[in-house]
C-alpha cells in the first residue's frame, strides 16, 4: 500500500457515489484527507465527508459547490474528475444493405456533456483557487479506449480522447503555478455497469486481458493516490494506463 503525505489535504471527487469514484474517495479518506463528494445522486456517505449534489455539466452548480468547499476548509488540494456516463451504439448499423440504426444526437451530446464538458467546467472552477494557494493536483478519468478507440463507442471514445488532450494542455498551462495535471486510463474494471453484463461477455473480457481478470475500483484509486502524492512530484501531463495489459491482449 502506498504511504503518502496527503493527510489533511482537501480532495474533491466527482462521481463519488459509486464505483471508481467511491473507491477513490474512500482511499483518500483512509490517508486522512478531507473529502468533498460531488455526484448527482446521494447515497449513504461517511458522516465526515462533505456531500454535495452537483451536476458537473452545470457551471453554476459547480462554482457554488467549490465555494462551499472553500468556505468549510479554505482550500482545494486535489480535484479528481471522475464523473462519467455511457450511451453506447454504433455510429451507423447496417443490416442486409440497409441502415437499421445510428447513434442519436442525444446520445452523443449526453456523453460529451458529462465526460468532457464536466471535466472542463470543474477544472475551470477549481484552478483559480489552486493558483492562489500556490499549487494543487488535477486528476482526470480517461480510458484505454480514448487511446485506441473501441467498437460502438464513438461518443465515449471522443470524450475520453478529449480529456487526454485537455490533460496535456493544462499540464503546460498550469505547471508554472505548481499545479500538476495527469490522467488515469482504466481498462475493464469490475463496477456496477459491468456487473449487469452476461457472464459470457465478462469471460470474453477476461480472455482479452493478459492478467486474466477484470480490474478492481480500488486499483484505480491507488493510481490516483500515487499521482496525487509527492512520490509523483515530477509527473505531469501523463496518461497512466491501469488496464491489466488489455491493449496488448486485443
């Protein structure tokens, strides 16, 4: 287990209600961090977390949530842009020479707005405060599909590739302010979304992963924790793949 110097740091995690976001918030909390959990849903959280109902697409909500964190704790040291959704379909599906379906405008826009605009909105709201306090860490959720593409995920791949681009741009823009910006690219992780898939499909996923299994949300959380710590103090603009080797296994 990574030993860090993060005790007392203020960490905002978006999409903190479940899956990787929940595991990430819990892992930082275990290091003694103060947690602000942003999500559109409000399940049970630990009593010492600052729980805020936030739609990351909405700049007004995000600005208000950031202001509340600052009012309570006076700073934001780490922002984990984890919130994301899926709306999968082929761009155009053809059967017997005829188009039978296509990705809708609504499906494309929904994913771009949460996965890409949400990262933009949250980072824009938090960075001025990090500059004023002398530094901070931005951690963005991308995906291996953002690096290599994936069948049936035009919208999701576009959003995650965009996150990579923003990560590298912000690393250049904010390094002078002692703000490090990195991204984590998970592979197939055992979350609620995958749990709903048929076992046959999950077996196929495992077979395409050289390590022979799905990842755990906690393993992604460890990557975020390391990137936020002083152990990664010279790492910025990086994309860390945590995927069990799935790219080489496909």
